[in-house]
């Protein structure tokens, strides 16, 4: 961890803010959270080969790309990078996780990371300056799409919402967010609005409305851009921007006339857990299963309608593992909801819990998919912006338990030599522990060489009891072995009876290890325990740790050793399920490369004569395989162990 004395001001204040001293016997136990120094969500998309806009610079755009009014962007179609339909650069991070109570689901987050999720500057912790830029495509503010010129008296306005900090690091008073318009007459960008950081950040979004009357802006080829100034060294000094709207308004000057929207992503259909092993869930009685399923879906809807209110309806459908609709989310007045203006409500979306009581034990894993929709009541008014009216969520039942949503917004750690961290899980069925997934976030200095012991404890609801019943020594944080950010720490086969168990680690030295912290999920601190003095106490910080114990009746791999000395070849995820992603560092992809996969007996089960970064492995049974890349011209080959787990 970097020395706080040498940190940027934003990091110093953040460390001071979250420094917590808590102990049952008044002894000091230190917990800290740190901003991330890279963005694992963006890196995941890069590994997957997703396309992005031109590198973080304004593109030269042809006149045919010019947009007509109205211009509307609420970032509800978040795909990590801004949409190339409306924007010409890609450094802002489009996501649903960092904004708090946005006008609609998703926002553009501005920080100190580039379009690839890396710090702009990584050799000077005090570096600051211009960070992210989000530039619109050209707009025609001279005439409408029918060729009719706008009059000087026409009211053209721009509206947007912004928020300091959200769920990240707060910008200080010397940091800023700016909006600039392009002056077509002078050929220069002109600042028209700015905001500075404040202590504590914002608890809500602030609405800004600007009149566009200057004739130098009301031209064909008008552009605007948002840009933030702050630390260039990580996910620091965060600003969120949402609901950008430009239009010619008519009296009585309605801003957005009809728009109801979902505010947050779909949440787990389970009480407490975000995932449970499918074989553990199906081993329970229907009443026990029902006790684990939420009685109502977690939905939040906002009214962004300046024209007043009108009733709406909300409905949802849950689809089973075969794609068949199993139940309708409804009841409780969902067909006539009135949401107060600029307010959020949580409708009583009752879940029919018999959704899950089907084909118990038929598969080792499954996924239930839910679609929620906002609609009009009979004879009601149509929503002007329907893209933010649909919400999807996948409820996973794989081979692990989890509380997190898979996204780390911060890094967490406990300081102290021999510090212990233990996470409480109620294991529902006696089974064999095969691994523990852990998400270690990159924050500050690289700690991947710092050793720890993976540990498992028995205990009560009040904390671990006694010494660990299982330990695996000489482990260390790993950032890069799984496409979703989790690294699989394989264990010896350990039979875990049903009951309360604790999974975590014991540090060898005092270096904070930067465990991923999901602050989108409300904290249940009765599950999070730390020990630096010989006594266990509950964590006092928000969010949930990103640790997932993995159970299986079969080994996840055989004892054959992986060729760790092979460099340049990486396979993600580990273990894999239906698809793998292949990375060849430093290889000439213009060479004639082929791929084959062999099972443990040496039989070829997959052959590809052309190299691809993706490979479908859905036809392979669970078990151990060897993945090979072969250069037909030179005869060179690279091999890697491939694990399939279903």
C-alpha cells in the first residue's frame, strides 16, 4: 500500500474518512478501504474482445454523422464505453454501480483511469490534471430534420444531472467537472459551466439547465463535451453524469414530458445470498427453499416527468433453466402505481416462490432469468423514452455461495501482522470444499507477492471458534487469472458438514491485501469478522467482501501439473464452463496458428485450424484437459491446463 504521506489529497482524505478503530476490548483493530488503481470491469471487456470507440480522442466525423434534435442520453444501455451513436470518444466509464439514486439506471463516471481501465499516470502519485473527456457527435442546431431553420426566439435548452463521489472517491475543492461548447465561428472550445468538489460529496444528483441562445453555437455542427480535472493515478475524484437532454422546448417549457425509469440493476431473488450451489438449494424442502427466496423483487422506479404524474404498471416474468416462463411478478397494486414527481418508489412486486421448485437435482447448475417492465395502464400515456423501462436479472445457481454482485467498487483490507479475516456462510448441505474464489483489486502498490494463508473455521453466529480447521499456506493475491476478476484458490478436498462456517485468510505480514469490496450490496456486518488482537470483532465498514467458497462432489482438476513456465498464453476463466477466452501476449497472430484440446487420455476433443480469441467448450464434460496452440510453420507450441466445471 502506498504511504499516505505521498498520496494525492483525495486519497489522503478518503483514508482518513474510512479509517476505523473497533474492538470488543478497546484494542486497536484497523480496517481500511482504498480506491481502485485500475478498472476490472473494463479489463474484463477488453479480454472478451469487445469493440470500443477510437482511443480517447475526438474523431473527425463526416457531416452525415450529424444528429438532429432531440438529443437524449441516459446511459441506460451501459456497455462500459459510451455509445458510438452519440459520442466520439471513450474514456468515460458507463456503468450502473457508482451512481447513487441516478435519474435512470446507468451513468457516465469520470475518474483518473483511461479507456482501457488504467491510470493515466502510474509513476507519480501526485499527478493531476485533465482526465476523462466525453464529446458528443455534431448536432444540427440550425434547422430541424425537415430543413426548417430554428428561429432566434426558439428556446433551445440543454439539461443534465451530475453527482460528486457516488460510491467512489470524493473530488476535492481543487478538482472540477466542466462542460464546454464548440464555437463554430472561432473554431475554439468555450467553457459554459463548471462545478468544483465539496467536502463529503453529494447524496443526490443535481439538475443543470442551460439555455443555448448564442448564434455561434446554434449552427450545424454544434458539439459539446464534459471533462473532469483531478488525480490521474486511479479511480479517484469521481463525478457521475446522467440524463443529458437537448431540445427545443415549447411553453410551458416542459423538460422531459413523459419518462418513468428503473433506477438500479436487478437484485438477487434470494435473501442474503446472491448465489447458492444448485445441488445445495435443491436438497432442501420446498418450505426451506421458500424461506431463502425474497417475498418481493427489489425494484426502484423514478418519475422524471415534468408534466406531472400518471399511473403506470409494472410486471415481470421469471424464466426457468429451460427458458419457460414459470411465474409472473405481480400483485399488490402493480397495475396502478403513481410515482411522485422526481421521486423514487419501490413497488410491492411480489415473487411467486414456487418458481424454483422444479426438477430438483436434475442439473449441477442452472440460471433463472427475470425480465421486469414498466408499462402504461389501459388508456394510459405512452412513455417517451422506453429504453430505460426494461430491467433484466440472472439468478445464478452454480457451485459456490456468494453475497456480492460481482463488481468491486473499492478495495478492502486489515492491517497487522497475522491479521485474520473470516466471512460467515451457512452451508446448506454436507459437501466437499474444492476451492475458494477471491477477488483481489488493484489499489496502490502491487501486493501480488505478499503471502497469506487461506483458512476455514468452524463457529457460531457470533464468530469463528478456535483455530482454523483447514489452512493452505503460501497463497498470494492474483489479479489476472479469471475473466470476472475472481481467482480460484484450489483447496485439498475438505468435507464440510451443513452448518455455520467461516472462510477467509490470515496475513503473514501487515501489508493490506486489497480484497474486492462490493459497496452496491448493503453491508451485513454480522457476517464479516476481523481479528488482529486475539479477539474476533465484526467489521464496521460498508459493503460485502468478494469471497466465494466452491463445493463439488468431483475434483475440479487432476494432480497433473500445469506448465506454469510457459509464458504468453493465458486462458480465462478458471475453471471454465461454456466458453474460454484466449490471450497470447507477444505472439505474431499472422503466423499459421492452430488450436486443439485433448482430454486426459490424450484424445483430441476439439480442433481448430485457425486461431481465435474465443473457443466454445460447451460440449466438453467437467474435468481436466490440455489446451494447445501450435505454430504450423515453426513447429512451436504452447500448452495450458484447461479445467471445465459444471
